[in-house]
C-alpha cells in the first residue's frame, strides 16, 4: 500500500489531516491548539514555497499524518535537505516504518542527501520535539509539544538528534532581581542603547526587523528564508497581539541602527486558549501566575563577542521583576551551545529539553 500523495497546493488539506492531531492529543488537555487556517495557507499555492518547492503528504485517519517538503534551496550543514513536518502519530512503530520508508525514498529521488525534522516548512514556524518533563505542563506559545513516545519512534526509525535546545525556567527568588541588576550594570556598552519595544514600534519597523532577523539567524542550522510578506503573516502580526510591551526591547547603535532585540510575552498556557484568540491587553490580567517567556532573542553576529545577548537578558530580567510584572522567567528554546544558552542564571529550577532529528540518505 502506498501512503504518500503529492500535494501541489491547488487544493486544501482534508479535514482528516486535522482530525489526526485532535485524536493524538485527546489525552493531553493542555496541548496547543492548531491553527487550521494558517496551515491551509502554508499548503496552498499562495505560499511562495510552492513556486519551486514540492510537498507530499500521508494521512491515515485518526492514526498518523506527515508531510515531506523539498525545495532546491534547502540545505542542512552543507547537504541538500528535505524536511519532514506536521508529523503526528499514535504509538505504532510498524506503521511509521512504512510511511517513513516512502518519505525517505521520495526525498532521495528529489535529490536530497539528508532528511531533517520535524520542521513545518521553516524554522519561523513550528519545529522540534520536546523530550522531557511532564506532558501536563503549561505550554507557552511556540513551545514544541509531543507525546512522550515520539523520541523513541524516531530513534528506532534511524534518526538521531542533530540539534538540541533548552528552555530555562527560573522560579521566584528574592536574589534574582539583584543578580540581574548587577549583571546589567557590569555589561553596559557605551555605543549601544536599549529601549522598550512596544507593539506599535514592532509593526511600524517590520521591514527593519525582517532584515535584522535574516542577518541574525541566517547561519542557524535548518534556517530557510521566508518572504517579507510571510514574515508579516507568521511573525510580526501574531506577536504584535501577544507580546509584552513592558519587557520587549530593542538594542541600537548610537546612530540608531538596530543590532538586537527581544520579543517577550507572558506564558498564556494556563488559559487553554488558541493563540489566535489571545491578546496581551485582554489576557495578561487574567493570568494568576505570571511567567515571562523570552521567546525571540537575537543579536547581530558582530556583537555576540561583546556579550550584548547577556546584557539584553539582564535588562529584560530587571524590567520584569523590578516593575512587578512577572515573578518567574523562562528563557525559551535556546539552541544548546550557542551564545544565548550561556546566560543560564544560578537560580535555574527547571530545564525543558527539545530535539531536532536527521538521517542521511
């Protein structure tokens, strides 16, 4: 039996594609809500991926779904790459062996040398799998969430962990504010200023932030560039509704050129609402426990050696705690080994871990 079907972007995904997700996550009431409209857009020919890219999908109703994605510009550590994404499955190794065997054969026939995932089209969207902790933790927006058996299935399929990531959660501690204040004071730079980044400025300067984001993240493993229109649709507009105006910041040279930024938000997970329905103004006051999530942190490469990323982390920490806006802080989804991951404060009480996988063809 053949499971994979070519998807040209001309017709929408069937409802059974989304029913798999609902079935797999039925035991987990805190699982993130999917956004079917956004996913339908990504799989449509309105998405510029389909100008040169190709996709296949497999849907086994209520049991498994997956997509294979190939674009001639996709590379991973110098190898031509195909992605697998939107993978959701019940705990059935044999069925996954059949489907992934087809996907690997398809990827190889397209010229890929390696399969990487899960990545839902690009690293601007959802990617990675969470591999530790309880599946009943509150999940922050953009955090990978998966049943506990996913890691084992992928390893049994021959995939290995190619990148690992962490979220560092710092619980309430009276020593935390003095720590961030001292760290910030020790790292101040004469030629860099840090200012608040309210949503209106985030949207108004979207083109600048797009260009800055490309410069910051272009060398990350698995990175693939998206258009400015997609950056607006997938990043700027959604974040503008939910970002925290008190603790999001932008770093600039004295000339005004932007060199780094942090977009932060509350952890809305306890509200159990779709991210598309959330807004900071309405929902921040409803949070009983206020945890700040430093979701997107980026610094121009030339400033990493000058510890600007540490300075920005400390500045956000001071704003969050001194202003009384938050009692806990999560530094989210940092790739292990990069500069941001070295900002771990001495009060860490929880580390959530995630992985990205690959297999050579």
